[in-house]
C-alpha cells in the first residue's frame, strides 16, 4: 500500500519519494526523520514560483485595487481539527448521499393536516400552482422547502381567520404570477381583511399556530406587493427554480436515473434563457427612483442573472466552463461594485463560492460586513460561517493535489443550518 503523495521530508529536499507507509525508504536509508504524509500548514517566507499551494501577501497592483476596494483590516481563515476531519472525509468519498445530508442540516416541520374546507375550482388550481411553481422558486432546497411544506401545512391546518388570511395571500401570489395583478386583487383584499379580523380578535386566533399564520400572511403580502424583493426578473427566478430541479434529479439517489443527454439539453435551454434575459425597471419604478437607485437595482438584477449562470455551471458541468466562469465572475464583481449594500444574500453566496484568491474573499467578507451592519439579518452571519467552511475545504482539497473544484454543497459543514435564500 502506497501513500497518495510523497512525504514532507522528500518534498522539502525536492527529491522523489517511494511513498512507503508509515515511513518512506529514502528517509529510513539516510537516517532522516520522515515528515509523514498528513496535511501540514505552511507559512512560506518568500515567494516561490514552483510552489503554487501557498498565497503570499504582497502589494496589489493598480488594476486589482480598482477592482476590489481594499481595507487595512487583517482577515484570517482559521482552520480547526474539525476542518481537517471534514476534508479527510470529503477526499475519501466521491459522492455524498444528498438526502441524508439535508436531513442532518435541518429538521422538517412535522405538522399534521386536520380537516379543512375543500379547495375547489380556480382556487384549487391556484393553490396547486403555488405548490408546484411558486414554492420551489422561493428556496434553493426542494426536499425541505418551508414555503411548500411548512407554510402550506399551516394554511390548511385549521379553519380560522388567521389561516384563511394565509391561504388567501398564497392564492394572491399565485394569481399575480400566473394571471397578473388584476386577477389577484380580490385574493389580496380578502387576505388583508381576514388578517385584520384575526388581529382585532386575538381570542379566536391566540394560539402559536395563529401567530405563525399571521406572520406568514404578512410575509406573503410583502412578497405580493414588492416584486422587487426578488431582486431580479421573474424569468431569472424561474431559471433558478429549474436549476434547483435539475440538481435534485442529479443528486437524489432515490430518483429515477436521469439521462445525461436530456440533462445537457435542459442546461442549454436554461443557459440560453439566462443569456438573453432582458431585465428592466417598470415605468413606475423609473418615475420614483433616483439615478443611483436605478443603477443599484439594475446591478442587483444583473448579479442574480450572473449568479444563476455560475450556479448552472456547477450543477451541470460542461467543457469550456472555466473560460465562461471567469468572465461571469468578473462581471459579477463589477455588479457588486455598483451596489451600495447587497440586498439579496443568494447571489452573493453563489459568487463567494467561486472566490479563490485572498483578494476576492476579503472583498466578499467586506460585503458581508456591510450587509450585516445595514440589514442585521441572522442569515448573513450563518452564511459567513458556511462560506468559511467551504473556502477551507476548497483550500485543503487543492493542498492535497486535487485541482478539480468540488460543488459547494458537498463542502458545507453539516452541523451548520443552511439558511434559505429568498
């Protein structure tokens, strides 16, 4: 049995190693202490052209300074024994079971459905549209999608004003997306009326489920009224949903065997849709926004489009992706420069997973700091932890001689709950 790479002593001497276990014969023959074959941290004193495993801090050139605004703050990516154990596990396994992995990082809501007034006619059609189209679009995970499993369960769990308000708000979103605003107005009005009644009479809906239904209704009404909350056009959001479905089919061990040719056809269709997507502001938005606000809104929409293309490349890899990925990444960082504060965590997360240099990662951390300072949303802090884990696993993988980049969802620490990115 041989080691995967030479021992550290032979590497330092720059000679070949026979990779014998536990000690190489070169070291035994010359009576040198064998450095072994494990992972080792290094701090090189000077730049070496032969060693590309290490990153040496140096003064950045003018072009890089203009591309990534720099700060004087030092930032470190701290490794622990847990990261090394995680890396050893990832390197030893070529494929991780997807559903057991998802089960470990989040618990599925366990709400039982109780008898509910049957939903028939057009309402049944809209509710099905919400379950099959809207809910998958609102989350990157399909197996544990709270918009589908949790919120829908609450809406159908009881027969009171709070759950009726939630159900009407879901119908309003489905009608707004499928039939445009005029058809959704009646459902929106009904949802607001039922929500008002449930808040005015708390004795009827004073339970925990009643409060959850009221909060969920408020969130749904916000999603209805502020289409810009998505940050991009409906076409781009639909493309993200299609990519999620492709990823589920590829990674689900219980799913029917997918045909590679069909998968590449689906990728080509989604890629073409994203490349020709035309995103523009509505006339009302233009009339009520400043030039800076319109620039930021268009940059955010472009960031979503570019992140979707990067995401698609990781889900369905193809020849020539490296060149296109580098171009998409440059454009994505340029779009981030045009956004004062990133409003959507999802595109930032996707772009950050592609960041390989210290310069790019420091810039991402500064963006997260600004998001955390201005928005103060908990999922930003969780996202930072996940990103640091992914970066460390990528670095350890490179250090082990594996140049092929692993998908980011196989590098995440399963003990950290992955936030939903809406």
